[in-house]
C-alpha cells in the first residue's frame, strides 16, 4: 500500500536550505541526539584503534615466524588478521545503518537513543546481501567504463605511444624489466587519467541512484536486497538534480572528510623529511591523530548532514512517516 501511495503521489521536495534549517530544528528539539552520535563515533574510533593495535601485534608475530616449520602458525596468524578486519568492517556497517535509522527517527520527531544503533545489527543479513549487490553493480559498471574508454582511446592518437612501447618489448620483459613496465605505465597515463575523470560522475550517479537504500533497509527491510535497490532507483527518478544541490550544499563537509582521510597517510608523507621522530612514534601519532579527527568530524557535524538527508528521503515518500511510527517504542529503553 505504501509503495502504491508513493507511486501516485508526486512528492514536493523542499530546497536544500529548507531541509538544513528543518534538520537544525529537529536536532534542537530532539532527545539529546549528541548521545547517539557520541556512542556511534566512539565505538567506531575505539574499534578501529583496537583492531590497529592487534593487527600490529599480529604483524610483528608473523615477521618472526619464518621457515617451513612455522607455516601453520603463520597461516593461523594471517587468518586471524583477515578475520579481525572483516569483523570490524561488519561492526562499522551495522553501526552506520543503525545511526542512519536513529537520524531518520529524529527527522520524524520521534524518540531516538543510543539503543537505536542496534537496528543495524538486527538487519545484518539483508544489509550484507544489499552491500554485495551494490558492490557487484559498481564493479560491473567500472569495468564496462574501462572497456569503453580503452577501446575509444585506441582509435585516437593517444594509443600511439602504447603501441610503440608494446612493439619494442615482449610480455616477459614487461614482467621482469621494471623500466619497461614504467615506460608502458607512462604511455598509458593519459588513458588512465581520462578513465578516472569519467569514473567520478559514474560513481556519483550510482551513489545517488542507491542513496535511499539505507533508509529503506530501516523502514522496509521486508523488501529484501533486490527490492530496496529497485525502490531506491524508483524514488530517485527525476530527483537527482535536487540531490546534487543538497550534496553541493555540504561541500565543506565532504572536503573535511577528504582532509581527514589524507591524515592516515601523514606518516608516509613526513617520513622522507626526517623530522627526528622514531618511525613507530610517527606511525602511532598518525593513527591517533586520524582517529581523533574522524571522531571530531562525526561528533560535531554528521548529525546535521544525516538528518538533512533523512528529511530528503521523507520528502520523496511523505507517507513513510506513518510506517515509522511502528518503530515508535522499540528503542525507548
């Protein structure tokens, strides 16, 4: 019934300015949403720190277990490292979905508490299937674009240098000769740059197409993985321009995200300058700085961004607010 209502009622999407103002009002009148983001950001930062410390210990043990006689121990430690990474990824995925659900409740003027974060874990299987499908779709699109760009570029003068390099060296030389490989990379660099430039709008398009997936997983998990992807595509038809305006209104937030992401590589950038700190101190200083900056970004700014996008979702399907009342008292503990 809800789907039919959304199909026949043409939603009126407010401006980005109106959505952001309404988001601020919802946050001010909400039940201390800072507690929700504090728990969310704190668990993400703490789990990342614990995983980094444990992985560092595992790596040091792996480096000390050389020889054939220790191959079993080395394999076990490597498996533990991989499992730990996957577990932390699943934890963050579930927490992020639960946080999205919490902000959706705040956008609707409903009760939200740190217990609301559990909603992501309750939908873990449909979440995993959905993420897998999204990854397959994005990978297929990226490979299709790569095939298209390479074949188009082969018909232009950009391919002349590549053909010249390939004509002077064999496949064996490319694998064994570093200089030949660098020459081929240099010849293909213009094609790679064209591909990367074309990849950015493609990634945004698919990201925008499936932007409503997380909200649908919270509101209507019974649709399943294929259902939420299909419904998100339907909801975004004709609304991508407005989504772009909302995205552009948060340019400062995405810029801060990019700057924070760069911090994780700060130790690599500073290492050649010999600033006088031991490598271990520089590495752990970078890790702590990155986690602190990531925590601050989430804590101080993510609530308004998340509630704004939640209001955008509700504006696409106004009657969805009624279904949200079903969850009204689940997390009031």
